[in-house]
C-alpha cells in the first residue's frame, strides 16, 4: 500500500532548494581567450540563429538550424533548449517536432533539461503517448521537473488515472513534490471518480506548506472541490485561506459561484474584489454579467455594462457574449433589441457571440425566423457553428414546426460530424416530437452514442406530450435498468404523461416510486402530482398533496385553483384563491384564468366580473386574450349574449379565434342563429381554414333542423380538405388504457359491451330516461337517431368500465371533445342503476355523476 508520508525532509513552509546537479553537456563554455573555433561559418550561423531567436523570428531561426544541418553541423544543447522553449511558448508545435528531429540527427546525448522540454512539447500538442515514451526512456536522468511535466501532461490530456498513478510513483521514488506536481494531480482529481483521492492528497498537501504559499495550487483545489462534487463550501474555504490572491483567483471563485447557481454570492464576491483593490479583467466581468442574467436583474446588469465600458472592454468578444445573453434573458417583454445592439457593435464575432444572439432570439419567443436568418448569415461567413449553435437552431425549427428546415440543419450537423453530441441529439428528438413525428424522434434517440439523463428525459417528455404514455413508462424502466438515475424532470414528465390520458393507476405507481426515491418534498414534483391527480379525476388526492407539501409557490396554488375550477367546485376554488392572497403569494396571469374559469363553470357572473376588473387594479396584471375568452364564456354560457358581444367589440385588441369560438359555442347552446353566424363569419374571415368554426356553425344549423345549410357547410369543408376531429373516449383498467370511437366494435369484448349497453338502456328507460335525439346532428329517422346515441364513444367506455371493474372505486372516463347532452343525461341514470360514481372529463371540465345528479348541476 502506498504511504502518503513525506520523504525525509524537514517540514518547512518553503521547500528546500534542490541540490545543484552537474550536467557535463551544459557546462559554461570556456572564454574566447582559451576556446579556439574550428569553423568560423559554424559560429556565424549560430550567432545568426541566436539573433533570430532574440528578435522573435522563430521561423528564421529554424531555417538557420536547417542550414547548419545541411552543412553537417549542429548547435549545442543550450541552443536546442532555447529553440524548443520558443516553440512551446509560441504554440508552434510543428516546428517543435522539427527541432526534435534535428536534435535526434545531431547525435548529442540528451540531458534532463532537453528531455523535460520535449515532454512539455508533446504534452501541449496532445501527444501524451510520445511524452510518456520520452519519460520512460530517461532512466536515472529523471528529476522533479520530469515528474511534474509528466503529471501535468496526463492531467492536461484527460488521463486522470495515469496522472494520479504517476504522482504516487513519484513519491515511491523518493521525490519531494513541488507546486506543479500538486496542481497537476488536483486537476486530475477534479471529477466525481477521483475526488476522494483528491481529498487524501489535500491532507498530504497541508503538511508541505504549498497550500498557503502558491496561488496555482489554491486555484486547482478550488476547481477540484467544485468539479468533483459541487462542494462550494470547501472551495470557498480554500479561497478564504489563501494569503495571496490575484485577479485569476478572484475570477475563478466568482465564476464557480455563478456556474453552480449561486449568482447572488458571485455578485457579492465581485464587490469584495473591487473593494479589495483588484481590477477585474474581461473574464471577471463576463462571469458577473452572466450572474445578473441568471438572476434576471436587468438594472444591475446595466450597471455592470457601464463598468465594462469604463474599463474599455465593451468591444471584447468574451464580455460581449455575456452582455448579449444578459439582455436577452432579462428583458421582461421578450425584446432582444438591446442584445442585438450589443452584438452589432462587436467588431469581431466568434462562435460564442453568434450562438449567444441566436439563442437569445429563440428564447425570447416568437423570433425564431430571425434566429434562422442569423444562423444562415453565420454559416455564410467565416465562423463555423458548434453543437450549441445547432442545438438552438433546431429548437427554432421545432418552435416553427418546420420539419423540412430542421432536417436541412441536421444534414449540416452530420456533415460537420457533430451528430453524436448529446445536446444536438436531444434537440433533434424534441424537434421531431414537436412536429408530430414520433417515429423519427425515437430513431434520433436510438442512434445516440451515449444517452444521458437529459436524452431520456427528452424522449420521455416527448412521448408523454404525444399521449403515448405506454412508451414513456417503458423508457422509465429502461432508465432505471441502465443505472442512469432519474431526476425531478423525469418524474414530472411521467406524471404529465399519466395526466394527459387520465391513467390514474400509472400516476399512482409513479407517486409510489417518487416516495421511494426521496423526491417527496420536491416542489416541481409536488406541483406535477397536484396536476396529475386533478386531471385524472381525483381532486381530493390532489388536495391532499397540496396540503402536505408545505410552502407552495404560485404554480402550486394555481394548480389547485385550476383543479377545483375544472371539477366545478367554484366555491373551493375561490376560497383557495383568497387563502393564496392571505399567504402573501401574488397571483399571475394563469391564476386569474383559473379564477375566471371557476366563476364561468357555475355562472358566478358578478363574482367573475369583479375579479376581471380587479386583476389589473390590485395586481397590475393586464388581461390577455385568454382572460377575455373566460369572461365571454362567463356571459355567453349564462345567456348574456349581447353583453358578451359588446365585450368582444370593446377589447383593446382584435379578438382571435379562441374568443370567437367561445362566443359561437354559447350561441349554439342558446340557439341564437344570427349572432352565431356573425361570429362564424368573423372567424372565417381571419382564417378560412378553421375547421372548428365550420363544425360549430354546422351544429348550430343542425340543432335548428336546417339540414340544407348543414350540407352546404360540410360541402365547403370537403372542398377545403378540412376534417372534423374524431371523437374518442378512453378508460384505464388494470393499468391499461382502452380507447373507443363512435360505434366501435374493434374491442375484444365488444359483444359484452353492447350487451351491457342494451341492459342499461332498458333499465334507465324504466326510470324515466327519454333519449335526446336533438343531439344527433344527422338527418335520419328518430329510431336510427336513438340507435346512434347509444353508439357514442363515452357510453361505450362507461359500459366497458361497468363490466371490467368490481371495486367501489369510481369509473373514470375521458373524452377528447365536449360530452353530448344525451350522454350527460344517461350517465345520471347509469349512476343510479349501477350504484357507482362516474367521473367524466371532457374537453372543457369534469362531471361527477352520483346518485342521479351531476356536480355541474346541469350548468355546462
């Protein structure tokens, strides 16, 4: 076992100077009075070589070396050493290789100084194998510099294991490590795999005195603690104990605070730095501006921008990138004008500045075309995009649902050999899924060389949003099997998938996994649980999660208010809203949509109008289109169609299809043909290809028995290639979702389902049920209309629930469209006949049928 005790040497703060070593080949040349040259041209070439080196003309010096080689002469080791060091300092590694070649040809016996320089040369150019071979060939010529050069070589070339092994080998050989050895080995330990070894070596370091005497060692330690396990506390202790700090040290600590999400601490440390008399450089200012971006503090960011200008760094590309990012993230109205001004003033652009402005446009919302145009301008110039650039551009394509453009961008990705990088692959998955192509999204996921948690989360979330929760849950099991681990976003995506299709059984299983995984108190997950239980029909379970979660945020409160509103419990929704205000949580735009919806679902007109007027006065929230749609629904649903139309006409902006369709739906409920036709005309003027407007207008005519007008509307839809969304209903039984369409006979138990429907029809008619054939929007005989009514998808799903479940738990059925009036009536009778609660979620709200009544009180 390797011992970390120090080699025999007194423990002093400053290490003893190494004993001088005699190098025969490096002896001082005799004076000119005793040394007689054999070749005068040799010395003239040598003088010329030194002259070129002193003047910084490395290429000319190498040419002179070639001339000497051609004449069969070679300079001494000192000259070769100077040439090698010049090549290393100027990063001209190709010339360094040439010097090494000439050195080999010279036949000179190489000493440790030359060999150490060669190790550094090959280390710098990434050829760690060659550096290793040179080190191995040195034998007893190895000294402390050789070991430190090798350790640094391994660390710089991401060979952490080799660097750490070399450090321990050095100790076993009796060498006393210097600051370069410690700096290199700490860099090698700056990861999760080796942080424990790094801490042991840190204990060893404390005995040497280098910890408090060398800035480079301190910086390496800060990075080790931060990169190894995110231990900012230990990193700051190292920083705090360093007696000598420079701008690099301050900048490193500020940057690490910012990168780990402690932006406020980064700003505070920056102020301490300035007060301590240090002048920030471009990297310091870049880090602190980025901290402002993360906190969304535009005013503070502007102050730092002023400091940047005073420092004369306003044209620096590094600082410019941070300023572009800050302005793009901090502007409340989504404008990127200030970010674009900073970008346009930059005299030189690199890949970071281009990526920053493109990402800013994508993140601002609604500026995706501009982002694409900037990307094309970038590609046509001299700067090549990187994987981050492509990731943002693919997001822009996803936002535009432009799959063709996305594939063109990806072709360029493949051409530049960046397709295997995770962030590009993840954006491609998202792009395909948001464009509705889950097959290619899955292919993009499958071809990823290394799948990380973000990759899994992206595809799981894609399946969840595409209502394919089965695939999402299968992938969840694959994640656990792969040992990748899951995080809050994984669970939130799975809960979203369960809630989107109403799979409460799946949702409960995920909840159980969450409890076992220790995420019970995670705010993001608690909010997702509230939404899942609410959208799956179990509002009491949602309320229990809400009560047990402790301090919620505005999303928590809004989710609960929305749940109560969707279930028709307006009183509880409004009570929750008032408790939210009492708790000091400020509502947002979505909160008021939930409050107004709650009032709309039960007809609380005065209450709803009061909240609509107060949202701006009391909370400074300007009503958006969605708020106006809620109020139009509130007035229209209660029959106040004229007032609703007046509100539409008085809106501060042009009413969109959402508002007008809401009004048209109200006209259909109350049979107001004139206002309904007027609303439909406005919608179709805005968008002649809006299928919903045609369908609502068709239903309005059908309910009035105007079949010729219905036929004319359907003819127009056919000419425009417009189709009505097919109505479907589904139910979860034993963790499997069963989906049904109108007149569906594809289910294996179809015969049993229709037998059950026949039995139900007979029994509810005995109780007084009369089929509401007005809801059959087809010009057929009454008997056939009655037959059509019992082929509705929601009735089929409920019947399947009756024959498939024996427990006392409610039957929960979900429909993609609004429930029909006859089904609503029939379900009240079903609940009496089968003595079972039926919970139905349609496109608008929940209905709880129990003992012959519905929670909506027939106001829907």
